C-alpha cells in the first residue's frame, strides 16, 4: 500500500483568508471520497496549533500501489481540486511511502 502525504501552507497574508482557504481545501479534498475510486482511505485536517510556524492543511491518502497513486493524481475530479489548491497555496511538501 502507498501512503500519499501532503502538507500545504496557504499563500494569503491575513489569518482570516488563510483559514477560509484552508477550510475550503479540506472540504474539496474530502469530497473526493467516493468519487475517485482508487482512494482506500483519506484523512485531511486544518492546523489547530502554532499557526505562525505550522503548515495550514495536511492530507493523508492510502492507495493500493503506485499505479493507483497515478490514477488518483490524473483523475479529473482530483485535477479540478488541485487547480483550486494551487490557486490558494504558497508552499507544498509531499511524501509517498509504502506501508
């Protein structure tokens, strides 16, 4: 199994806008469950502590294998969500590892 883990920092300067964007990112990602069939499990959350140094949103998705990861990343619903995410984020870090 592959665990796809991503964290983002929102690009907005003010805390209110960052919080709104982070909540929308989480909502959109949660909406992929049941739409992108290769997702085995998905957990997403908005940061609740140390906002001055922590990232704003974290995502963990479990998929069967690297082919499923590719299918997830190229799925049209994911591409639509990714477009929004790119429009509101500044930094992104990801790790894909076997579990």
